[in-house]
C-alpha cells in the first residue's frame, strides 16, 4: 500500500474540473512548462468527463514511487463518487508514475488507461542523468527513464506485462528537439523512441504525427484519447 502524504495547493496538488461523466485523472511528466496537460484536461472536460489534473513536483521528487504516492492520495481524495469510473491519462515520465502506482494498488473503479509519449523501455537521453549532479539539477526521478536503469535497476526494470490493457500513443516528430534525435535510434518524438512505448499487455498502439511536447495538445492525439476512453480503441 502506498503511503499517504499531505497535498499542497497548486501547482503541487490537483486542478479539478467538474463534469457529469467519469473521472479522468491526468498525470504529467517532467514538467518544465507549467500546465503541460491543461489542454488535454480542458478538451476531455468539454467532452463531458470530470477531469483531475494532478500536479506534483516532478523536478524535485527523488523517485517515481514518491510521485506514485502523491497520485494515490489525489485519487483517494478527489475521486469520491462511487458511481464514476476512474480513467487515467499520463504523459512522458508520468506514464512511469502511473505504472508504479497501478503495480502497488488499483482503484476498484479503474476504467481505461492511456499513456502518451511513454518511455516504457527508457530513452537514451536520460542516461546522462545517471550522473548525480545533473540528475539533481534536472530531476532525480527522471533517471527512471534511462535505458540503463530500465535494464538493470529499479522497480520497473524491463517493463513487466500489465493487466489493465492501456492504450499507448507515440509521436514521430522531433519538434523543438531535432538535435537530440541524432542520439536516438529509429523514429522518435525528439525525446523518446517510438519503439520505447510498446508494452506487453497494451490493448492498442498508435503513432501520431506530433512531437513529445506537443502531444498533449495535438488535435489527433486528443481525439484518439477521447475515443479510447470511451471504446478501448484508438480507431473504430
């Protein structure tokens, strides 16, 4: 069972938009830019979902398990209607937080899970964060995105098969980071290889023409997320 910790006000807490539909809990990754998932939350709220945009100190938490504890408490405190399912949408490192959370505890009303630009098998760009001074400056928890970490250490290891059948959306455009793509083998979104998103047990996988940072506001990606939450597939 994940331990509880006191929640703080935004930006470290949760932004809750009421709606008649099921809950959608959104979990950001390494959040250099505030409100990364605000476009996603707003879009899904307009589609009728009740959205809870979780905010946690992604550049300060020591490990993804710490953020998973934070997520557990947000869900416990915010998702109180027993008639509503709890869907989860996560971006980038947030996908590792969600996987950590669901490996430890599972809401009885868990609905569908969507992982956006997920480094499920790591990214070589995070390998440099194994140098501790750099990790402390950028984000200690981001070492979980390292390919070497995924192979050798950590709870996630080579990603274990999951039994909640997530949908995975990956981008194939470098966006703001074309210079970083040279360090990544194969198609990538400027930060994460497309191949890294694959996960045993996923129910659907789709590549979207967008970049890592643009994924949460890309129209095609947003439509795909909405469709998956309702049907369990990205396409009809």
